[in-house]
């Protein structure tokens, strides 16, 4: 449905540490830095969707979207839990506890904030 999602980061070292760890649990490839001005890092692939982490182009501090969430798919409850634990261990913060029954039927969902405060989430379908 989408080609890419891009989020801003104030500390790219902290952000890439967090996303490298969480995406690894989901089997998403870290592709490294792809742009210098402003610096940006890429994950995923064009066929299934790309995720970018960048310093804002306007030079202002990055900030999170109030009410915004980016949710990624996990293949199982165990992978969702591994994603959550990797995020906490690599600079993320908890939003409402470990992955649990989600708002959609037959789902497990977990929510974290990345080091910049962006709310991200994971869903596994059971």
C-alpha cells in the first residue's frame, strides 16, 4: 500500500541502534546510510516497502506526530515479543506494556517510542 515511511531523528546514532535491533527481529534488512545531506538511513526493500530515518531537511529538531503511529508486521507472538524486548534494550521506551491482545480481532500488538519519541508498533496475527 505504501512505498516508504520516513521518520525524523535528533540522534541518528541512537535511532539507528534502535531500528537496527528492532528490524532485525522482524527480518527487515538494514541498508545503511544512503544520503549525506541531511543524513538518512534506509531499511527494507522497494518491493515490500522502505523505511527511512533522517535528520529533518529544514534543520529544525525532529518531533513525533501527535496521534501518529507506524505499525510493522511480525510473523508471530514470539517475534512481536522479541521486537518489543529489542526496542527496550536499544533505547526505546514502553507505551503500554508488552505485546498483548490488540484492538483488531485475533491480533497481538505492542507499542514503543523510539529514541526521538516517535510511536511505533508491531502486530502479529494469530
